[in-house]
C-alpha cells in the first residue's frame, strides 16, 4: 500500500509539473503573440501616417497644377476670342496676331503633379499594409491606383490634343513673323483643349483623393 501511495504521489507531482510547464509555454506564446500584435498594429499606424502625409502632399500639388493649367486655359481662350474677332473683321494676319498677343508669350506651360508614391512602396516592401484593417487598406489602394492610372494617361496621352509638328511649325513661323492668323487659331484651339482636359482629369483625381481621405479619417476615429 505504501508503494502504491508513493507511486500515486509521484504521478500527481509529475502531472502538476507537466501542467505548470504547459501553462508556462501557453503564457509565453500568448505574450509573444501580444507583443507581435502590438508591433504590427504600431507598424500599420506609422504606415498610415506616412501614407496620409504623402497623399496630402499629392493633393496640394494637384490643386496647384489645376490652378496653373486653368489660368493657362483662360489665357489661351482669351487669345482665341480676340484673334477670331479680328479674323472675322478681315484684319490682316500680322496685325491680328500682334493685337492678339499684345506682347505676351506664346508657348505651352503645362504643369502635372509628380504624385509621389514612395510611402506606399515602403509600406508594400515592409508588409505593414498587411496589418491594416481591410477597409482601410482598400481605401489606400484605391487612391494610389487612381494616381497611377492618371500618371499613365498623362504620360501616354498627354499630347493627344496637340499636334506637335504643327505647333512647332506655328511657333517657328511666329518667331519669324510669318504666321498665318488661322493657323495660330487652330493651334490655340488645340492648346485650349489640352489645358482643359488636363485640368478636368486633375480635378476628378483631387475630388476622389479628398473624399477617400475623409472616409479614412472617419474610419480611424471609430
């Protein structure tokens, strides 16, 4: 009976030690997971702050470009109005052009925002995006996708409304004072269309970025 009792006590002692070991392991794993979750949440928050700052910078740059290009469009449309009136009135080419330009520059000054994406690239590289809530990640992805799409359009089709050889010839003839008023009017029409299309695309992007940032801010405040 003493042997059985001693054996029973050793089993209980072993079981107690086993339970303690298991509890220690479980506790250590839980602490490790807690620390990892905290670090991942902090990385996601830091990435979000960087993304928000970069998007805010892109919005400001986009607004600046819209203002510049809109002003240029208004300038070109002013040229067109004066020139067309002189053409219809039968004013000679040189006189009509001098009247239209009135000492102002004739050229293209198109501004496009750089639309930076370095913060997004870093967040992708260090995988901090994977720790964000799905809804938040989706909003950021949507904004950067829109910026990339617009950059591709501006790079591939930015001059779709402007006949560059014709513009070059017109500018050269203007410098030599050998320009036909109707040729200038056609180029001004192309330039006006280019400015207006560019400004319209930038305005659409600016509106979308601002709306998504507002939704992201509301989501973060919940």
